[in-house]
């Protein structure tokens, strides 16, 4: 199917810039963007809310992969301003 779309100049410039950044023709980049966008619709996440919910689920899964891991508690001195900037003030003077 051939489809002709008149783009506003600002959108055309953005399309050309992004396609150049990825090293592909503008037409190829536009097709890729459309395919990605429309394939999300098949998964039921075509709305901005759906995308946010999908990202939240992915984050929760990632976070769950860190369960059971622990790091030592840091003391107040370890995170205090004096220990963080120790030596810097002397170099700045």
C-alpha cells in the first residue's frame, strides 16, 4: 500500500533527524515507527496509560529480581557531608 502524508515542517525535520541518527532512510524509519506503534496496539498497550502500566510491570519484575540481596547499612558518618567532601575543600583553597 502506498500512503502519502503531508507532514508539518517541524515534524518532517524531526523525522529526518531521527532517521539520520539511526542511519536509515526517512521512509524506512517512519515505517519502523509505525510498525512498533501498531504492534503495541495488538498487545493492548496502545494508550499512554497502557504503556505506563507495562513499564511499571517491567520495573516491578526487575525489582523483584533483586529480592534477597542485601547491602550493608551505611552509618551516618559514611553519608555525612564531611566524609563525602573530605579533601575537596583543601584542594579548592
